């Protein structure tokens, strides 16, 4: 059972700024340890514990966000980590999204492969299959408009995913998983810039949540 963010902040009350900062540093260390365990190991022992490591990581990030608000209330200056700066910069550019390409290639998996392009035209969102490079895949998904969600709604949900915290390259290559899963997420912006994330047999800690958001059942 994990405490709520407000309970975590309650534990900071009465501490000095330096003591509160040390608490946040310890949280960052634990997040780094857990992410290394599940993003860099094929079968991490952390998955045997409850709550699951991805849940713990998400909650610890919530603690840090709540602590930042507490710092503001106290009139204390908060120095964000490089990861937090990247995440803020990524979220600030979400309004400029033009399209998102998601490709998952799993030739040895019964789950198959995915190659979808989400295109944003005003508030309208369209999805269509596209050719991925390795291997070429065309899904049985014809061009269609996503009627139940607008661009603004998807962007709001993407902010909660915090993709700016993702590593741009995720790799686990061992002999027994060499033919595993390869994936990529390419984001194009209206100013011509792009952001790319990719991996082989390794995924960001909340990758499943991202696929759920994009309505990809894989």
C-alpha cells in the first residue's frame, strides 16, 4: 500500500529546505534504480513485488510533483533535474504535434506487428496504417477519423504520460532475445522538427500506458 501524494507532502512539513531536498534526492535515486531494473533487464525480479515497479515509479513521480508545489507554498526555490527540464520542454511542444508514427515489430511473437500513423488536422484525428521499415507491415486498419477523441483530449493525456522522461534509445540485446521486439515512436511537429523514441526488447516504464492511450491493443 502506497501513501497518497498529499500524505508524502505532510511528511515534509517541519523539515528545512535542505532536508526536504534530500528527501526528493532519495526519491530520484529510487526511481533511477527501479527504471534501470525494469528497462535494462529482460526479466527483472522487481516485477515479483507489489505494487509493481511501474506503479511505484509513477507514484514516486507524483510525490516529486506534489513536493514541488509544497516548495512554492513555502517560497522555496526548487531546482529541477535535467530529466524534469526535458519533460517540461517536451510537454510544452505537444500543441505543435502534426503526427505520431507507432511501429512495433515482433516477428517471433504471436501478438504480431503494428504500424499506425496518427494525423492531427485541427481538432480532428485520423489514423491509418503505414509501411514500417523492418519488416514492412500493413495492418488491417483503413483510414478513419477517431470520432470519440479530439486532438486536445489526446494531448492532455499525453502530458500525463510524460514522454519527456523516456530515454530516446532503449536496448537489451542478448543472444536469447536477439529476435525479440523492436519498436519506435516518431513525433512530427508543425515547425518541421521531430522527436524519436525506439527500442529493442526494452520499453519505457509506462509504455503500456502509452499504447492504451493510443488505443493499440498489443
